[in-house]
C-alpha cells in the first residue's frame, strides 16, 4: 500500500473522531428542561 494513502486514511479517521467528540460534547452540554419562546408566531414550549 502506498504510504501517502495510509496517511490519508489515518488523517480521515482522526478528523472523524474529532468531529464525533465535538458533537457528543455539544449534546452533553445542552441544558435540559423546558424551553419557552415568544416570537411573531406565538408562544412555543418545548421539553428538552
């Protein structure tokens, strides 16, 4: 196997792992509870 292809695969896997880590961190740091919004379309209540 060409060495450049191996570096490309390792780099792609590293990017995927980092992106997945950022996604999981953002999901875990979201506040839980109830979200209330009042805007032009009215009142919206969502459970998080």
